[in-house]
C-alpha cells in the first residue's frame, strides 16, 4: 500500500456510500420496470396493446377525417429546399452519434474492428433497425454478418447490440430530463401536466441518471439479460455515451423541427420534449420505425388547425431520416456482400443462415399479415384517378369492382394464413403462395397498384427461399388471442378507412350490391361481408374438418420382441396392448411407444430395450416427430436414472408420484420382523382363501372365470376401463403373462397379472381385480403370497405399482404443481384414496422410486397432464362415463424425417 492510500480509504468508502445512495432511485426504477415487463407479458399486455392500438387508430382516423390529401401535398410542396438540406445535415450528425455508440461499444468489449468498418456496420445496422424495427434481430443480424468474419464471438456481438440500445435510451432519458428542466410547460398542451410537475420530473430523471452513472463509476455493475450478464462501462464512458445519446436524439429532433412550416411556431426546447415522448411511444409500440404511434403523439401535441401542415412535415422527415439512410444502408450492404472476398465467406454465410433461418417463419407470418391488411385497405379505397381512367379503357367496370371484392377475400385469408406460417405449417405455406401469386395480379386490376404487386412478389420470394422451414403437418391448435385481436383490429381499420372515404356528410352511397360510376360504390360493406365470410368459413372448416388420425398400424412383432429381450423394466410389456404407436431405432433394437391426444405426443416410459446412445437418439427423434406435426412431446412415468438424457434434450420435469419396488433378496417371512405377515397369511387361510400362481400357458382356459371377476370389479368403478399406462382385460393380451389368483372356497375372487423381464430378474404387477366383500386382509394375503412365490422363482425385484402424487414437496418455494399435488395427496381422499394406497404398499417395506413427467416446459406440463388423463381414460367420456371395454386410441402414422 502506498503511503497516502490509508488516508484515502475513508474518502473512497464515503464516495461509494454516496454513489449507492444516488443510485437507489435507478435501482428502484429498474426493479419496477422488470415487474412491469412480467405483468405486460400476460393478458394485461394484450389488453394494453389493444387499447393503445385502438387509441392510435381513433386519433389518426379523427385527424385524417378533417384533412384532405391536397392540403398535405401543398404542405410538402411548400417545404423549402434549403431546410431540407439542413435537415439532411442534421440527420448526418445524428447518425454520426450512432457511429460513436458503435465505437464505444466495440471498445468496451475490446473488439479488434477498424473504425471505418465499424462506422459502415453501424450505419447499416441502425438504418435497418429504424425502418424494420426489432433492433436486436435486424441490427443484430447485420452485426453478426459483418463482425463474425472479424473474429468477434456471438456474446461480443450481442453485447455491442445491447450497449447500443442502452446508449439510445440513455440519450432519450437525458435529453428529456434536461428539456423538462428548461421547458417544463412543454407537456401541458398534450398531457395537461403542470409546470412544477414537469420540472420535478426532469430533476428526478437527471438525478437518477447521475446516480446511476456515479454508481457505475464506483462499483462494477452488470445488466441481466435472461441468464446472460452484460458488463456496463465505467462512469467516463457512460458520460460520453450520454452526451452522444443527447446529441443523437437532439439532432434527429432538429431535423424534424427544421421541416416544420412557419405556421407551427414552437420553441426548440419545448419541441424536444414532445419529440422524445413521441420517440418513446414509437419504440414501445414495436411498430417498424414507430410508424403510427410517433405520428399520433406529434399530432396530439399541436392544435388541430396545424395538423395538415404537420403531416406534410412528418412525411418529409420520414423520407429524410428513415428512407434515405435505409436506401443508402441497403445499397452499402449489397455492395459489401458482392465485393468482399473472404476465405471464410461460406462459413460466415452458413452461420448467418443458422441464425436467420429460425426467424424466417415468424417474419413471413408478420409480412403476410401486413400484406393482407394492405389488400383490405386497398380494396376499400378508390383507385387513383389517372390509373382508374387507364383501367376504364381496358376492363369493364364490373370486372374491376369484382376484383376489389376478391382482393378483400384474399386479404382476409392472408390475415388467417399468417398465423399458420408462424407455426411453420406446410399447408399454410402452400395457401399463402397461391394467394400472393393471385394478389399480385389482383392489385393491378384494382387500380394498377404496382407497389402492392411488388410487395406480394417480395413476400412470395421470401416464402420460396424459406420453403424448408415450413415442414409441419396441420396441427389441431386454436388461433392465439393475440393473433385474433390483430385480425379484429385489421378488419376494423379497413372498415374505418372505408367509412372515412365514403362516409362524408354529403355522400349518399348506393346500396352495396349496386354498381354506379367509379368512386360511388360503398366498397366497405362488401369488403366487410367478404372478410367476415372468409373468417367464418375458416372457423367452420376447422370445426367440421379436424385432421383425422388413422388407427395405428399393426406393430412389428419381430422388432418388438427383439427390443423386449433387452428391456430393463417390466412395464415394457405395455407394447402388447395394441393402443400405442411405435417409433423404432434404426437398428430395430429399441423403440418409443406413444399415443397422441390434441397436440400432445405422449410416450409411455423411457425408450425400451436400447443402450444409452440409442436412447438419446430415440428421445431426439420423438421430439422431432412431435415438432413435425406441430405438437409437443412428453414422456410419461420416466425414471430418475434417465433424467440427464432428457435434460440434454431440453425437457423439464413434474413429479407424478413414486413406485413401490420390493427387494426380494431382503424379503423373508421368517424371523420376528415378519411375524405380522405370517399372522395375516394364517388368518386368510383360516377364512378359506388360497393362493395360486397360474402360468401363462394355463391362462386361456381360465379366462372365463377371471373375466367374471373383472366384470364385477368394473361395475363398481367410474368411467371406462383404463389403458395406455396399465393393462386392460383383453384375452390376447392377458394370455401372454402369468397370473396370481386368489380363490375362496375354490372360486376365483381376485387376480393380478404379472410382467417379467426376459432375464427373469424383475417383475411387476399390472392388471389387478377383485370382487367386493372379501375377508379382511385378503389383498395382504395375495401380495405376501406373490412376494414369496416370486422370490422362489428367482425374481430379484417386484414392482407393486405407483402411489400417485406420493413424495411431492409442500415447501412454499417448491413448484406450484408440487404444492398442489401434495395438497391433493393429503386432503383429496374424496377423489381417490391416495394416502391409503401408499399406506397399503408401505406394509411390504418397499423402496420408493420417483417417476416423472418429462415435458417441454412452461404450460406444456399442465396440458400434457390433462391429455395424459384423457389418453389413459380413452377420451373425456372415459373419465366419468359408463364402464366399457377400451378401444384402441387413434394416433397418426409417423412420417420419415426430412
């Protein structure tokens, strides 16, 4: 330690304490934002998004109702060229600040990138982000393409992207705080906020930013992004970032302010506050470039008499600040792609393809939805006068009007098809290709709309290029609430736009089925009727033509027998039930047996008869099979020894209960500890009970008597006879196994079928039935006699079956399913005697082995549990319906891997 260090230590401690105190507001804000994010991910987020969209739609509709396009054209024409040039200069300065973001972020991650390369990459990335939105995806993809070849890791590229986002928001916050201090009355016209409130808000923002910057300078701080930690720079770098952010947003605001007409007199500091609020609204809306939300806030902040001029200025600003850089960035990107030789070009393209390919279905779905909305709006609007005159000379009026109606049908269909594309459905891909091909022609017939035709061709090209990503068969899945809300809003927007055009006070439209001179027909009504007709037809088709699932093929007895010979668990004999489908390994030495209900592909137990390598392969192939059909894979009653293999495949787990397995090597009826067992046996035999172990060869001739016992037992049960995870009474199935039979006065009164592994070391009880009114302790006698007989036959372990919901944890920090299951186990005796079943099996001193449901995470556990109940019960009526013999479960045929 240097001589002066001990004197400085108290000062450093005091400074650290002050910095932590100043940073407290920012920490609270961060915690509040995280809580708000979790809230907005649920139904509240959907409601808020719908409310914001409706509010923006209503505002824009009210604004454009009183504005004529001629006024907007006049405002644009009145913009002086010198101010456009100055606005372009301000745009250059704003993008230069963005380049500064990039340089500082690259220096933070210590990336060896030349300043010129970083500048070009930043210009391309930010120009794409501002126009297309979703900065982490669009800007991140550009950076991944440009920086991957320069040796940057994926983590470093993600850090650069996120640091740029943080810098952007720091600039907005800092500029908003300073402007509120300088012009606290700027929010009064828009939000009705008092000057003092604005000044206090500005002071709080500045203090929070100052405290956060100070804390970053005194202590190392990180920002959590999921499971990944982003290290934030020190105070010096953050101050530079803050200055650049203020300059970037301020210059962007200056570009728009310079384009405002002279009639819109507003001071620049006050305009900065409005601009930052509009920018925040645009970013939060997630619309590409903040389109709609940004304009709505700007229009709301100025008197109505200036809105036509303001719309013209906003259009010029969009062209200067968004369209021009986007065109230059796109040209630069194409030029770099064509003219950049690199020995690692192929590898980089493959890496980029692996990154972009999973995003293509979602992008295609959104673009198809937008195309559908544009088609609806185009069909609702009258064609341009010049283009309409040209069409009049080529086509008759009925053909043109019919094309508008057909275009509305195509647009409504695309709104629905977009959801299927996001789910990677091949059928949706084919429908989208057909509709887009026809829509390109229809757009020419509805007004020579080359722009819409070009958009359809562009989306069509994207679908053709990404054809392999749409590999799923049709799935039985309902449309999400978010997509349904989006479809509803799209229909409302098209109808509202049409009413704005045809619903003026002087309009007297003809009836919708009447055709008059061009521009008089109220296309809104047929468009609405056509769109609703398409959506209703789609709903009816889905309800009446659900994808049928053919019965399973006859199982391959040879391959099943080969796999069962190496099976470690007796429950593998469930393969003989005939209610399952099979996915075999390449060598035929193992299989997964499964059934399907809804979108759940439920496998019974672990893969059968395979070594560890083949087991891993079967787990992945089964997951891929479910994915190809648009379903979710789940494994029912998997053992703990295979959990690492399922974890590697991305599965999560929910505990189902525990199995009672008796170690027959330690079991004995001799000695003082077994005295109670000998007493139970003696008491049962005095009551006339006798035990018999019936060999499989003798079962067929005794099936009549056993069936009488089974029928008597079934009459006292609710619902149908169960299957899938346990056997049911079937002559061909039961004839394969030994049976433990209990007789009273020579007549069978109870029986249990037995599974055995091929090596004879393990056995398990499967189907067990008994008549009512047996002497007390009769089932104890059956189990004790069976344990003794199995031990004498050389069996080492006897599985007595599951104790459902046993062994679950009730701790307050345990998963919700565990706490619910434990509560049902302890207090659900009216539903099922869970505790009594475990207590009965506990008499035989078993080892309790946990069994789990392996699912894909999230709410799939609850869905898989419900579907498993329905599979085991043979459908909904099997849960509470009358008892009946189970029928094979319909399941789909497997398809070969692509």
